[in-house]
């Protein structure tokens, strides 16, 4: 009797976990599908002018692989690139000018904003400076893209056609992150999978939906909406600046679209677990609004949804409880099945799908570490800057 009660209780916990996975599978915007790509495109009769704004701080290592792709954009209208050298110490600005002279293509202007004033993050202050430079050209669209993002030659053309065809004020693509090292293969596809679970792409582009998100590495923004929504001034404190931008645009009555990219790629390497850990933990607790109750709920939710199924299989087998093991195995199978499309998108082996609970456990630890760093009051660091306020650092994308 004493042993049966714990087994029975754990069976019910496992059933709840399975029920959660059935709900996620069918009722969370089909987040696990990877077919949300650029919406219907319609080429405008006259191509609008576009200014590309690239905030860059100590990006000399990645610029040779990314900046030439922007300069080489095959865009029928007027387009210009503004790279904002945000106090780099590695010659980022000089390298950008040299790459422009070597490769030609779109005109390049390199500016420098100086140190950000109180209340501004460095990246968003650089974006503000770039938008101010671009405003003199009176563009109809702004492409905000990170210094580590490489674009296919028709990327800008496709983005503008999608915004024009769908009537969107923001068209954003989640760049395909690099997956070459062992840790990148384990962690990176799950990063996008979890993001889509929080912000289902299908809900973002739906009229009347309150769900709003963007991917900071590739955001095409209508210039008129940028002024109406006061971008970036209205989000200058935001930790996760791309999501904050999308919320500001929706709050101003604009339409937002977000999907996966086909030929927009991040060239930034994350070879070690430490690099990926910093990427996630920098903004994880901010995502929870620095709320301890939300942290506890998130930890409990991650444990219930991702950790209970494999534990149930092992514990059920050890205790000889077929129902516990069977229900746990079914929940684990549903979990792995929802992860398979993302692995296919990243061209990764499908045997990684059953390892998702281990990856989720790593993310749980990263989230807890993010909270620990917050309460230690060390401040948040981004690109060599340390901010007194732990919420005054943007997502690096």
C-alpha cells in the first residue's frame, strides 16, 4: 500500500504531462510547424526606398561574412546601408569602409553615436543614431539587421514585396542560426523551438491577435510606423528589444508578421556551452519580468512538461509500473515528434529529438542562473559594457 500510493500519484502527474503535450500539439498555434515563411509577395509598381541600419560593436570577426551580402542586395529601388560603429575597439568601422571599397554595391555610411546617455542601452542608442541618419533620405522602409546576419541577394526585395503584398508594418524573419559545434546542434534548434512555443508565428500575423514578436536580426519596419510608435525611443529600456518593438508597433495599430527564414543566416559562432549559456541567461529572467512567482511557475512548468516524461519511463520501468512507463513514453513521443520539424529545418539528425528533455533542463538552469545574476546585483553585460540596471541591456540576437 505504501509503495502503491506514490506510484499512483506519479501516474497522475504523468497523465497531466501528457495532457499538456496534447494541448501544446493542437492548441498553441501549431508552434511546432516550420512552414511559416514569407507571406504572399506582390511587387509594387514603384519600389519604395529603403535604408538599412546595422548597429555594430566589436564585430570585425563577423563583418567579412555578413556586410558584403548587404552591399550586394539586388534591389530595384533606392537603398543605402548605414552601419553604426558603437564604440568598437577592434576596428569595426574601418573594416566596414574597406569592405565597401572592395566589394562595391549599395552605398555605405559609417557613423558613430558616442556613449549612450542615461536610460539608453548601447544597441538601441546605436539604432536611434542610424535611424536619424537614414531619416535625411526620407525612406519608406527601414531594415534593422544585426552585424552578424548574412542576407541572400534577393532578401531585401522579398521582404519589401511581402510587406507590400500583405499590408504589414513589420516583416521579420528568424535568421537561421549557426549549428556546427556539438553544443550548437544540441541547444540552437531548441532555442528557436522554445521561442515559437512562447510566440506562435501563426498568431503574430493574425489580424486582431495580441501576440507580438519579431526577430532582431532581420526586421523590415515601415518608416511612418517607426515614427508613430516612437521606435526606438519607446523601447529604450527593453531587454528583449525585438519583442518590445513588435509590441510597440501593434500597440500603435500596426500589423506584424514573423516567420522562419530560408536564406537569412547568422554567421556568429557559439562553439562552447558557455557562449550559448550567456546568450540565453542574459535575457531569460527579463522575459519573466523579474518576477519570482513567474520564475517558480516556469521552473515547475518546464519540469512537468519536459522532465516528467523521461523520468516516468525510467521510474515506471524500475518500479514495474507499466501504466506509468507507457504514459511517460507516449508524452515523450509527442514531445519528440513536435521537435522533429525544427531539426529538419536545421538539417540535424532526428536522433536529437529524444534528447529535448536534456536540452530543456539546460534551459531551466540558464533561467535560474539569469535570476541569480539579477539578485546578485552584478548588472547586465553586453558587448563589453556593464549596466547598473540589470534590465538595461538588449538582446543580442
